C-alpha cells in the first residue's frame, strides 16, 4: 500500500467511504435497514449518506429482518445492488429463510439464469456489554451454506476494499464487522481499490508458530506476537479475511514452514470455523511437517455474559494467545 495515497480512517469511516463510492459509481446500489437513514445507523456507520443520496437510496425499514432481506433478494433479482444492514448479527436469525433458502440457492435452482448480487453487512462479536442476544459470532452458520460468500474484515483498509469487492460480486455476500473494530484507525487508500475475495493476508512472518485469527482476534494475535517475540518465539500471523471462499493454501504453506498451528476465534469452539481450518491443515501436505498437534483457542461454549469480567473471560484475550502459543512451542 502506497502511503502517499492513503489517509488514516476509522474502520467505520472506511465502510462509509466504500458505501459512498459504490453509490456514486453505480445508481443501482442502494442501502436498506433499520435506522440507516437520518439516525445514521446503530453504530453510526451510514452517517450522512441519506443527505448525500436521498431517502430513495438510503431506505429506513420497518423492524422486520425477514422483510428487509426478502426485499433485498427481490431487488437483486430485479437488477439492483442492495446493501442490507442488520443492526446486530444475532438478528440474522430472524431472516435465515431468506438468506439460506432464497439468496444462497436461487442462482443454482434456476440453472444460472438469475443472480442475487446482494450484500448483507452486520456487526457481531462481544466486548460492548450487550449480553447474549447481541454479542454472538455466527460466521460458521453462514460459511456452512453453499452459495453464500462470507467476509470478516479485520482492518480499516480491508473493511473498505473487501466491501467494494463484495458489492461487485454477483453472489450474495455476508460481511461480518466486529463492533470493537469500528473505532480502530489505520491507513486506507484514497481510491476505490478492491481487496479480492479469497486471499489470506500474512500480517506477520515468523518461523516458530503460525497463528491464524479472524476479526478482532487478528489485532490481538499481532499484539500477542510482539510479546512472544520478547520471549524468543517468532510467530506468523495470518488473517483469512474471507471464510468462503477460503484461501487455505497460504495457511498450509505457513504451517508447513513453522510446523505448528494455533487457530484463534472468538466464537465457541464446538462447530466453529477454526475446526474447518484445522481439518484442512491435517488433510494437506502440511500434516507431515507438523511438530505439534493443531491447537484451537476459542470462546467458551456459553452464551456471552453481561458482566464485564465474565464477558472478557468468555473469549480469548491477548494473554491467552501468548500462553497457548508459548506452550505449543515449548512443549513440542
């Protein structure tokens, strides 16, 4: 990334800039969701877009996730490029029929005669004291469904670039934005540069252990890697960025080089997406290079608590990553 062509933006500002650029470039792009208009979005992401593009293209909807997504599926089939905002990822449960049985399948059931170029953006994850019904990490739900693409940006630049690529895509794309990342800042390109879906980012290179992390866990893994380096352990940190399609070859190559893999997710361990990555590692040529069992560090198998100290204990923190990576290297 050329520093002369970037500015420092927050993650939320980067998402808003991507939305604005896409709407300026293509009149078919429009936004819909609860409070995305005058209020500017539950987390302030859509901001002033309603003043720039008007209420026809930034549409406040009734409180009905099933209706919102159903309207978007219909609009996409009619040639529009809808972008849905669901206030909390937990509320997608109200719209799963439209997401899973309609958006994901229509292209295939009609023999390719129709496409559903719809983007669904939604914030997920814990850390804001929003308790069990507003704090889940549900990426494994969506990644399990053929026909959906699933994106988890971890940096402001990726929040913009991956969203622009998702809007271009003829398939339905779920973009999962972690709530704690909205205020984080970083360099973001001026232009409408796309980040291609299906490319794992190598955030740091080290020879002792490969840490694969998603969402907010990427920045925690990078912070942990700094601490590990002070202990003489060099960690590679990989960010898949898109879970479907998944660039597993970059992960396999890194694990082949380090011989150790620590897979970190906020979501509960049972049935989580890191189990898929673990399976792909042991099914690949990396298996013969492993010096230790593939390890997973995940959230506890509990609903996210409201109490701050319990909420923090329910999901991996920096010190947990340091401990698990250190044990993986020193024990094996």
